[in-house]
C-alpha cells in the first residue's frame, strides 16, 4: 500500500482519499493504468501471500498440539505459538529498514529463507523431541511473517494513487486460498514422515518457503516508489510530523486497533465455543469461516473503495466489527458464533484494506521505511497484546466481557477516522490546493 505530498499536495491527496474514490477508474484500469510492472508485481505478491499464509496456517493449526506433546512442563505448551507473534513484532522495524537498504526483493527472499529454515528446524525438533529447538523453529515463522506483511505495501508503492486500493486488495486475495487450504494442508501432510506425527507438516512449511524464494527470484523486481502525487520529491520530514498527520492517525488506528480487536476475539473463540457446549470441530469450523471472511472480501473491497470512497468502507468495517460483539452478546448458540466471527472477518478486511490505503498515501518516498516500520510495529504489538490478553480475560471474566471490551477500541478507530474526514473537508472547503 506511498508517499505523502508536500504540505499543500498532501492536503489535496488527503481530500481525494476521503471522497474522490468514487472517481477512480474501473477495476481493470486501476492496475493497467499503472503499467505492466506494477500489475505483475501485485499478482506475484498475491501468490507469495498465498504461500506465506498457507505456511503460517499450518503453524497456527498444529503448533499448540506439538508444543503440548514436546513440553515437559505443560504450562509452556503455548509458548511456541506465542513466539510467532512476538518474533514478528520484534522483527518488523528491522525488516523495513533492511529492505530500504537492500531492496524489497532481497528482503522478501531473506524472509522466505528464514521461514523455510524454521520449518526444517521444527522437523528436526519433532524428530528429536526437543521443545526449545521447536520454539526456535516457530519463532522463525514470525520473522517470515514480519517480512511478508510488507507484500501489500510493496504492491501499493509500485503503483499510482488511484491504484493503491486495488493493489492492496490483489495481494490480500492470496489469503483466500490459504484460509481454506491451510488447515487442510496441515491435516493432509502430518503423516508424511510417519511414524513421527506432524513432522511432515513442518516439512511442507519448508517447501512453501522455498517456493516463495523461487517465485520472487524469477518474477519479482524492485520498483521505484510511485509518489502519491506527481512531482513529490521533497526531503524527508521528522517522524513526529508524519505521525501527527490526521491521515496517518486514521491509518494506524484502523490497522492496529482493527487487528487487535480481530485477534482478541478470534483467539478466545475456540475456547469459548467449547465452553458453551459446542464441539472442538465446531470451534475449528468457526475459525475457518472467519478466515475466509478475512480474505475473501479482498476480491471486491477495492471496487467498494473506488465506488464509495475509502472512508465509507472503513466505516462499514468498523460497524461490522461492532456487529460481531452484538451477535456474540445476544446468544452463544452456534449460528450466532458463526455470524459474529463472519462479521469480524469482513470488518477486519475493510478496516485493514482501508487503513493500508491511507497509510500508503501518508508518506513521501524518502519517508517510506520509517513510516511503514512505525505502523507495522504498532500493528503487530497491538495484535500480540490482543492475543496474549484474550485467554486471561476469558478465563477471569467470560465471553461476554471479551466482546463488550471491543467497543471502546472500535470507537477510538471511528474517532480517528472522523477526525481525518473533518480535516480533509476543512482543507477542501478552504480552497487549499
């Protein structure tokens, strides 16, 4: 999802983002108008997104079970799972600045290589019943995740202002395949290296990482960032000035708080479903359809942004996420679980695609690394906190409290979005070009 313009240009850019999305050209023109290289970059990164999400899905599906099998102290069973998110958060800033030096292609290849190595380390750990080696293997998947989170931003950086939403959505569509296939791949491959259960699944993680490397080496090329507004080549501003922009605040609020709400509820859902009398299989199915809800809207979310504008789509995402809480508080029967998590998935997608679109318009090319690093680190940190606190709050206060707690976070995202809308409207009506 690039650059903010100089003071005056940024203002017209911000105004355009809030209301002029309806003036965007049709879908086919979005990426076509950005040239074949930008179009191909988005499609290559969409396949990479599918490979990365599939590998992460395998880890997320099996890591808790394997950790429980390997840990002598069963209280540590979830540590390998937690290390995925923690490693991703710790690596995010490093990844952004490293890619600013060596290029996106080299950085993405490095991330995929670490992910492939992590799969191999996990296989070794399972064969040797070594819990701490397994923790090291899962942590490397978090490193892979940190680099892969920049796929959508790399695609947006390669195209012009009018094509950014479409580029972001194109990349995220890769997650649709993984949402459906990831858990199936985990189950299908777990006995590949029988009689050692689960080792085959982590060998597949290595294979997916290697496939990403080949794809990136053969088909992806670094491209100079396309400025949000033509002719924007100004010197980099201090980070404090960038983050004080209403457009950046709105982007960060929707990315970080949307992710935190999603992880908070999603992490607690399987446990809550079982506690409410549903089966483990029901809990898994709820999450699988939630994942589909997260990524499937990418097939059309850019069209919605183009037709209605980025801010109405973000508003719809906030409303759908809030509707998750309404459904969950209304009843704990199975249809309400499905409805709540489906709304949460679609709401996250609208907030994330919309927030990423605003983020890509908030910085100049010379500011890309530090701005993206700030946003992505904050997003991952909020996601990690949501995941870590979910289990504790569920155990202490229950499912109803989990869902009631999301409303203040969504309200904060809504306020930041409204503040940006008001700022854009003032600048537009003030006649500032």
